C-alpha cells in the first residue's frame, strides 16, 4: 500500500511536472496524461516496493542499520571536536565569500536596509531580521564609513550562526544515532554542497530562519523519540521554546509552522505521554507571550507599520490574472472592472505564470479594505467557472519547488538567466571579486539554465529532489510504523505547504530540506536512537 502511494504521487510529480516545466500548462482532459501517469506510477511503485523490501532484508541481517553506523575511521577525532567541524565549514564556505565580497547582499536585503536607514520599519519582512541586517550595516557604517564592511560583518556573523546550527546537527547524528560515519557524511555534505556554500553568504532572511527551524526540527525529534534525559532538565525545554520562538520571528510563515507543530505535539502527548503535556503547554504559553510582546509593544515602540495584504493574496491574484489572460472572452465586463479596481489593468497584462510580483505590485490596499468581501466572492465565482485555469495557475507557480528536473527560473529573465540564486551585491554595497575563477563557477550555478540541465546535477541543486526524498522517507517510516517521526516530518510539510502559497518558487524558501537532508538519510540508514523505545502503535 505504501509503495503504491509513493508510486502514485511520484508518477504524478514527474508527469505533471514535465508538462508544466516545459509547456506551462497541464491538460487534464487528455487521456494521454493519465496513461503516462499510470505507467510512471507503476514503475515508481515497483521501485519503491523493491527499495522498501531490500532495506527491510538488509536490516534483518544487520546490514543497512549497521553498515553506515559505527566508527568513522581516521577522521573520527574530528567529530568529537565541534570547533574543528565549525571551522572546517567556515573554511569551505570562505571561497564563496571571497568570490563575491562582501557577500550576496541581494533578494530583499536592500529593502530591509532601507527601512532601517530611513527609520520606517514595516512587517512586510520579519522585523527581527530587518534589525539584524539593517542595524549591522548601518551601525558599522557609522563607525567605519564603509557599507562593504557592514555587509561583511553581517555575512560573517550569519556564516557563524549557520555553521553552529549545522555543527549541532552533526553532533546530533553522532550522539543520538551513535553513528560517526553518518556524521562524517553530513559534515562533507555541509562543507561541499554548493547550495549551502552560496546561501551561507546570502543576506536573505531564509538562511537564519532555516538554521533555527532545523534546531526546532531536531528538538521535536528528541521530544517524540523517547529521549527522556534531554527533557528531564530545563535546558531541553528551553531549547525547544527558544528555537520555536525564533522560528516564528525570522519568517512570516513561521507562526503557522510552530503553532501547527505544537498542536501535533499536544496530540502526541495525549496519545502517548500525558505527563509531558503540562510542560509542553507551559513552553507554548511562554513562546506565545514572548511573541506577543515582540509584535505588540516592541512593534509599537519601533513604529512598525503592517505589511501589505497583497502578500497573502499571491495565489488568488495569480489565478484571477490567468483567467483574465486566457479566458477573457467568457468574463462579464462588470466583473473585469471590479477586478481592475483592485489590480490595475497594466498589472494584469504583465502577468507571468511563474511569479505573482508583477500582478500584485500595484495592488490597491485601500479599495480592498473597503470591498474585500466583493474580491473574495469574485475569486470564488471565477474559481467555480474556471477550475482548471485556477489549478494550472497554482501548479505552474509552484512547480519549481516539487518537480526534481525543473529549471528554477521563475522570473524568466529576458536574457535567459535563471533565478536559481541571486548572485550579486545590491546597494549600498559594491561587488568585489577576489577569486575570479570561483566567481565564474558560482555565477554559472546561480544564473545558467544549462547547468541545471546537466545529468545528475539535480541531485545537488534541485529543491524538487529534496522534496521527493522527504516524501519517500516519510512513506518508508510510516511503512515501518515508526510513527514517532510523524510530528518532526510534519514540520517539513507545514513549511512546504506555506511556501506554496507564496509569490514564486525559489530555493531559499525550502532551504530546510537541504539542511535536514543528512537527517533524512539517518532515518533510513542509521541505527535508532540509543534512548527510548519507538512508538509502534497509536
């Protein structure tokens, strides 16, 4: 049953993803689509069944769960010296920094800096990150007169924070799974992955958020897997609460992820471990109060203005713009005029299937505040009349996040450059290239569509590949009735689900899947935690 479910989902991902990525449409009325889906579903199901059966057989013989775990050989000493792991990661990431000094100050970094510099903060971006990034850049500039120095300081501090989180993850694999070999493989992955290297120097808020969310993910895993000694001391509960709080503060979808996770944890306690429920609720209350204080009184002191409502309407706006583009003949003029009162006609005509920024950039917030219910009714009405158009809009806008062979190019640059990574230094910084050949290497990864098409490169770069790994690992754990891992994996599902409601599919939105990849591998190949029995029945 589990292999069949994996096959059906994998077949759909591959067949639908291919059509959407190459033709920007998915025709569900064609019989050929269902034939291809059935074929690839059968192939994927057979492969999943063979993999699950093979892993079980090796496990019974002491193979798969004892071959990777164990001593790490001559490099095992490295794993017992966290500072060495920390330093090695920074050393491996330094060429990326020197190739684009003082760091990739791109994406929303310029906007965050401008808000701090002007003293006009908004909640469009996480305020905590605005204060960190813009505050450092402005503060160091006031001392040195150099914006490049300020950006470099913020970049190095972020690199250190990320390296610390990943070093903790390596220790987690070493200690909880009692596996030095898995920990060494994780260290190699974190040091050598071009995605980790590039984002370590990127000023985007998603890096620190994903690092903190990784720690939250590991705390929840400790909680659900019977590691009692960790939560028998205040430090365990504190780490859960602090990682949850910063996950809420460092990205605007963080509160939904944390609240959804705590609800799942409360259900887990009711079913399996009631004595921890009071402590869990106390942590949740502390997190909620701390978050409320920050977004309430602290926002008030800082004069933070609310973000635009259009950010939450990315999917509906894209869907309605697609209907306007392709089904205009079927629309009533009054309805078109109503839509244009919210979105100017020029914005609707600038519709791009893979990104909503061009449609929502001039959204009329004042009209929406007065006539929001009319907007909602119009969206629902057009959805009933054009369901396939709505479905295509949603899938095309998200395909780069879940299709393993997708070319990440949501912005569809006129010169053919992909938007895999924003490899540049925006104002107020100035780009300094200290390693030209390394710069060319990262430039190719960041902007060349052809690099993403190289065979097997998707194993390192594609967000869809890491999503598929998470999907298969989750199914395998369920197949083995290792239900205690359901809540930690639920965090990844919540992250992915909220990301799909965003304006575009970008690698930075799903960095947690890259950072957690070694943990996924441990769930399949590693020995189970030394402490506590696994939950096998609900």
